[in-house]
């Protein structure tokens, strides 16, 4: 009797172990949130104020984007920091002017920041980052739309375009405030290449 | 007075083009110096819209003028000596050349400086070159030297016109006037 019971029990244990290991195989392996960092050499952050309705194309030479996606690959966190003093409008006279107090006031506000934890996506997979933009001491809610594409090389590309109202940040004050010559709307567009930052376990 | 030039007379089209250009150039030179002297401000930008618009207008008038000149005749020079004819011809062609070099160098300065141009606040003029700081300096130098040459040649030109009118008392000035 004892022997029989033992045999049955051990059979059950085996069964349990087998089922458990099978179940284990069905559960996907654990994943982690991935963070991405911009490759400054390969990335571009452009801006274009308008003069009499025509664009003056410029860019920021120094900026960094850190983007985090969660286990499901959904956007979780986006933070962008821009060295305002690296703004280049392709003309030394303009570059001096925009660094001054009436425009970016770089001595007091050398950095601009965008940070976002709230995202929506549309049917085409376009992501909308509803975050906060901080320039020249002003913080404003701003939505940055972008497309996100993984490359076969393991990098990812983030692209988008938006319009900002320079008067919301008091960029171009006094005689420039009206927007008559230098328009109030400034186009901003970016093409950022990002590399995954290996998760440190 | 007909529209066409004859061997004796300037037609009205040539006269209008000459005097309209002359008027704009006389505005253009002080305007250029004034606009350049201003600090960067809305006023400076407006002054440059005028300067660039009028300057490109000179260029347009020049093109019409040269086409008209090639298609028709021009009155014979009333200068006595061959040397004088030669000098006056050289001066006229130099003036024509400057009326091309000034607007084109100005256009290059603006484009190389990454500043878009809207003529008379209405017509966008496309960039002729991409942003380029060193090209901008070269074009600005050329523009400046051209201004100096223009002023010198104009002194000669106006002096010669006055000499014909007051000293030689010939028809040169009268046939260019209305
Ligand atoms: C008060 C100012 C000026 C006076 C009195 C004046 C007078 C004259 C006269 C009398 C002629 C006719 C010459 C002839 O028939 O042989 C002439 C021709 C000419 N003028 Fe002027 N001019 C003046 C300003 C200018 C200006 C500002 C320009 C351009 C920058 C200019 C460019 C020319 C040219 C290119 C011709 C030659 C036309 C041709 O042969 O195709 N003039 N000018
Ligand atoms: C008949 C034609 C023109 C004349 C007589 C003229 C004359 C002048 C003068 C006297 C100046 C100031 C002194 C100097 O820097 O040389 C100047 C500057 C200037 N002109 Fe013109 N100009 C003409 C056409 C144009 C055009 C068509 C443009 C642009 C589309 C232009 C753009 C400029 C600019 C940008 C400057 C400032 C130069 C600098 O920053 O150094 N000009 N011009």
C-alpha cells in the first residue's frame, strides 16, 4: 500500500513539474524598458523664424534627446535639452543679435528644455508628446508630434515638425514684439537618430 | 518725339529709362550708406527692403534698356575728338556694367547672409547662393568698391554732360532731356 501510494504521488509530482515547465515556456521572456539617446553627429534640430513671411533657416548645433519606451515599446518619457547658445542662423550678425537679452538672452537662460511623460498616438502610428517646454524662464504646455522608426542597424529615427509662438516665451521683445517683420510663428523641425542605451542590470 | 531712338535724337523710352534710373541711383547711394549705418532694428530692415527693391528695379530697367539699345540705334556722339568718344563710350559701358554688378553683388550678399528678399514687400526673390559667410564678405567688398567706382564715373559723366551743355554748348544734354 505504502509503495503504491508513493508511486502515485511521485507520478503526480512529475506531472506537476512537467506542466509547470511547459507553462514556463509559454510565458514570454521578461523585457525591460529601453532608453534611447540621440547621436548628435547624425541628428538635426532646425528652426526657422520668418522675415516678411519668408523663412530664415537655422539650427541648433548642440542638443540631446533621451527617449524611453516601456516593456510594450510604448513611449514613456521624452526629454530634450538644447544649448540655446548653439543656435545658428547662418549669419554672424543675426547670431549675435539672437543671443542678446531681447531674444534668447543666453547669459541668463543658456538652456531650453522639453520634458514629457504623457503621450498619445494616432492611427498612423504618429506619436504626440504632450509635454512642457521651457525657454527663457517660461514654461508652456507644448505638443510635439513625431514619427518613430526602428532601423535594421539597431538605431531609431525620430522625425517631426511643429510651430512655436515666439511671443509665448518673450523671444524678440520691444521693437520686435509685434511680429510685423519677424513673424511670431517659428517653425521647428527635427530629424534625430537615436541609439539604445544598454539597460544596466 | 517717337519712342525710338534716331541717329540725332533719343526716343522717349530711352529718356524715361535713363532718368528713372538716374533718380533711383541718386536715392540708392545715400540709402545704402544710411541703411548700413543703422543698428539691427525694424527700421534697418525696412530701409534694406527699399534698398534691395530699388536696386533690383535698376537691374530690371537695365535689362530693358540694353535690349532696347541692341534692337535699335543710338544717336551719334557729338564729341569732337576720337579720344573723347572713346572715353565717353567706355564710361557708358562702365555705368551699364555697374548697374549689373551692384544689384547682383547685393543679391549675393543677402543670400549668402541667409536673409530672404521680398521686393517691395510683395515679390519674393529666391536665394541666388546658399548661406556662406566668406562669400558674403567678398560680395560686400565688391559692392562697396563698385559704389566707389560708380561715384567716380558719375562725377565724370555729369561733368562731361555739363561741359557739353555749358562750354561746348552742343545738343548733347538737350537731346537727352524732354
Ligand atoms: C544728373 C545726372 C545725369 C546727367 C546730367 C546725365 C546726362 C546724360 C546725357 C546727356 C546722356 C546722353 C549722352 C549722349 O547722347 O551721348 C547720358 C547718357 C547716359 N547716361 Fe546719364 N546722366 C546722368 C545720370 C546718369 C546716371 C545716374 C546713370 C547711371 C548710373 C547714367 C547712365 C548713362 C548711360 C549708361 C548713358 C549712355 C546711354 C547709351 O549710350 O546707351 N546717367 N547721360
Ligand atoms: C543700383 C544698385 C545699388 C546701389 C547703387 C547700391 C549702393 C549701396 C551703397 C552705397 C551701400 C552702402 C555702402 C557699401 O557698403 O557699399 C550699399 C550697401 C548694401 N547694399 Fe546696395 N546698392 C545697390 C543694389 C543693391 C541690391 C539690389 C541689393 C540686394 C538685393 C543690395 C544690398 C546691399 C547690402 C546688403 C548692403 C550692405 C552691405 C554690407 O553689409 O556691407 N544693394 N549698397
